[in-house]
């Protein structure tokens, strides 16, 4: 790294020349951000530097600096047209959650899919039923560890033509918001969300999902042991119907469809557990659009390389790199 190029250290950013042994840098490990410690710093002189430009930022490195690509480590000078691993640097400081699978986790996902809101950095539920809101808050806390509480609110009723009392549960966590988007395929809008197959990890989690979705957009059948789940998102209900082995006929476009799930559905043998990541995938691939050599300088530049433990890579403006002599 050139002396003035900043790197992502735990707690902010530092110029390469200011990094010392003992400092902790951010890195990526199997899609998750982790910390790695600087054990040694090396300095050298060079007249060759390149500016690497991606879809999100530009940074300066030596031509033989290594960048992480789907094909492994690639020298910066050869990286044009490839994609490199990247994570949003501004989100590195946020707290990470340890998700606990089970009934409460399933309930949280189901209720959010049916009646919740996923914002840029928050997840919320606003309903009229205090018991539903209380169960949602309890499930959220048990599944994520985040403190959640009920707030008394009012909200407009188009049917009554006036404001009616209700209850809100809202937690501010960009990590949880991004996690919910990941579970439903990226778009949490109720009409575009995909079925969250993460709830198929075990029977208890899936039972929680069904209960949470029913409490939000469903009801119990009074004449026989079954529940009805309601949505205008036909692909969502179609996938769910296959899992529970139920017949499903969508209603005409524009009308909400109903899926009847009998309590005896487990005896059909259609439920199969699946392994899905509970943690947030914090990395993505972005294209290197240009690698531009800098004009040779009469005065050599000082570049710095870091030896790290336990992981050799580190982030520069969110891009995963490593020193060439660490390879």
C-alpha cells in the first residue's frame, strides 16, 4: 500500500504508513467480516503504482498487490475485467448478531413476511393485536438477542375513517434488516419477497414460521383443524403449498389468494429439512473497470505490506487484498 492509501482498521480507517503491529484490520472470511491482527509491517521503495477502479471506489496499490477473485488471488495489474470481493466499508463498524434457530426464529421470519416492515436499517411490526405484538417482540429478542419492546401507537383505518389504537415493535439494526432481505431473496416487499427457505432447517423453525405468518395474515378454520394463510404473492404461496403438500389454486389477478394448511400436513411426508446460512453474507463481487498505471515519479514512493494473523487478507475501501509476499 502507498503510504497515504487508507485501509479498513477496526474502529475506522488508517493510512498505510500509520498501521503498526497489534492493530486489527477487517477482512472477509467465507462471506462474513472478521478481524485479523497485524504482526509485522514491511516498507519498500518503488516508482510503480497503479490506481484500481471498481464500481464503488478507486484505490492505489503496487502492481503486484493481490486481489481476491473467484479464481483466487490475482495481481492488481492483471485484474481489469475481473470481479473482486467487496464489502461496504461504512457497515464494518456495526454490531453482528448471533441468530438462534428454533421456533422463535421461525415465528420472527413468518410474522415479518406477513405483516412486518423491513426498512433500510430497521425491522418493525405495527398491528392492532397486543398479544401478537408481544409475541413478536419476545421472539425477536430470543432469536437475535436484540432488546424489543411494545409501543402504544395510533394508525389510520380506511374502513373506519379514523385513527385506531395499535401496537408497534421496532428495532434499529441494519444487520437484521439486511439479514431479512437475504432470507427473502433481496426484496422484502410483500408482493415480491420469495419464500424464506431458511425456515426449513428443522420442524420447530418451520412450525414457528407457520404460526407467525398466520398471526399476521391468516386465521384458524372453525369447522376443522386447519389454518388459512392469505397473500397476493402467488409464487410465495405456491412454494409453501408444495412444502406442506397442499392443493393451491390462485385467485384471479388482483385478489388475495388463500392457502389452506391442515394441521395433519406433517403426515404427508412432504417436508424436507434444508441447510441454509443463518448469518449475513456481507460480501459481494464487483467488477474492476480499470487499472491505470501512474506516471513514473522521479522520487520513489514508500509502500507498506502487512503480515497478518490468523487471516492474511485485509480490506482496502472494502476490497479484499493481501500482500504478494504473503501468498
